[in-house]
């Protein structure tokens, strides 16, 4: 079992540190776990709200509006469910020592990119190449 790492409250990963040192790994692990916890809490709230709002609405306009709101909420939850899956995948990469490295090139992903998008699996350059290839295939 690993020793607990003390992470100062004001810690931010810096480029002058060794890449993916213990502090950086712990910083991103906690960031991902917090994000996942927030999404799961939002999801629980949505389920409760949807269960509470299953009432008969006599006015057809009000009913249509309510159904539109429910559909939008369900789409949002579906996106969040997929996001939770990506967060769990990132946490697995941390546990396996692969986090922070581009799955395409093996090069480190910039700390700024990881801080902005902690589920990133590719460097900016590799992501742009990937998106250009997708666009070319879509345009065929």
C-alpha cells in the first residue's frame, strides 16, 4: 500500500518539476475523484427530481414543456455518464502509471492541458491530427 501523500491546498503542478511526480499524480487523482463525485451527486439529484415530477399535467402545452425539459435533462445525464466513464478510465491510467502520457505518441501531455481537461488522453498536437483525420474520413 502506498504512503499517503501530503498535498498542500494551494499546490498547482509546475513545468519545473519532474513530470508526473508524486505530487502531480496525487493532484490529478484528487481532481478526478472530486469531479466524479460532483457528477454522481448531480445525477442522484436528477433522478430524484425526475421521480418527483412524474405527475399528470392536464394542459397539453405545459405537458409538452415538461417533457422537453425531461428529455434535455436525460441527454445531459447521458453525457455526464459518459464523462464519468472517461474519469474512471483516467483514474485507472493513474493507477497503472500511464496517466499524463499521450496514447498516440507516448510523449507527456502538457500540464496546462491536463489541468484544463484531466481526462485528456492525447497531446494537443496528436488530438489535432486525430481530428483532421476524422474530418477527412467524414468528408468522403
